[in-house]
């Protein structure tokens, strides 16, 4: 880990708020839907949405799964969220294929 600060996503907070609003959830409801009631508070979600804090990868993965998105769509500033959520992630077919290969062994 270097001494230079890590580059931050400009649109992350905005995207997290868009996900919550497109799913028609309050801050408390999104925490519950992600199964993170013991780990997060409404204040955490508010700080993520206002770019005051950055969520862990674990939390971002929960957002992605709840919204039916690939994680890169949330994290990549060049990618836009789909108009409709929940969506179907592009990698679903790939994930199924990987599970099939593991079960055949």
C-alpha cells in the first residue's frame, strides 16, 4: 500500500442513493433488505449516499445483489445504472456455468 491516497469514485454515493430510491426503500428498509441490520445504521447509509464515507466491499456487494447488478456497474464512474431495478446482472450466465463446473467435479 502506497502513500498516495486511493482514487475515489465520483458517482458512488449518487448511485447508492439511486439504487435505494429505484427500489422504493427507505434507508432503514435497504439495511434490512441487505441483511445488514446488525452491521449498519441509517447514519451509515446517509454517509455513503453523501460521499462522506465509503462502504466496504462487502456492503457494496450486498447493494449489487439486492439491485441485481454487477458490482462494476456500481463502482465504475463510466457506467450508468439501468433504468429499471432490480435488474438481471450480465454475469448470471457465467456464474451459473461456474457452479455447474464445480458440481460436476
